[in-house]
């Protein structure tokens, strides 16, 4: 499906999660589809200026759905944080992040780590958003709050 929407891809907004929750099949352009709450992102982005935005994670190669487990891995020094920051910097350069691009960070822990390790590399406006996996919020409530937070 991505093949017919090349003209919509942009980096005016970059949507950033903490890490992947699980490895996915080796399938071209496959992303997060299939999670319990991914539909909230579709509902929030598909018919807005966010359609075509770049979606990524701060930490690469760490597959866990538990943010506590990720924190433990990082605090135990099992992952070189400097190399993770460098990977993210290169990814943003490759995707042509501009000073006007807005970075939307999903979740409190991702925002904390962004501020601690990644923010010094970028001058972009950053908005912390509630994570779309928040099961306590109905879809329409999450989508409305997300839209209001980022001004769409």
C-alpha cells in the first residue's frame, strides 16, 4: 500500500516511541500493525496533516513490551546509549529532519529518555503525548486529546 502513497511521505512530524515491543516478520514496509491499540494512531493521523509522517523509536534492537525491562537493560549498561543516540541522529538526517519538523514523543518514559539523552542533538519543537496503547482511554477520547495537544 505504501507504494501508491510515496507522495504523502514527509518529515514535518516525526512520531517517536520508546522501542519496539516485539520483532516483526521480515516483510517490506511492515510496521506495528496488529497491536491492540494501533488503530488510535490510524484514527488520529489518517485524515490529518500527520498522514505520511515518519514513525520510529528512540532505542533500536531492544524488543520488549515492558518499559521497566527496557529501563533495567539501560541502567545495567547492556546497551550503549551513545550508539543509540548516534543511530537516531543518522536516522533523522537520512529522513531529512528540518529545524521546522515537530517531534511527537509517545509516553512519559520515552519523553524522559528523549530529554536525558537525545534532546541535545536537536533544536526541534518536541511534544510529549500520551501513548496510544493507553487502555484506560477509549479510542475517541485518546484521539481527541492527542489532536488537541498537538493542535490538529
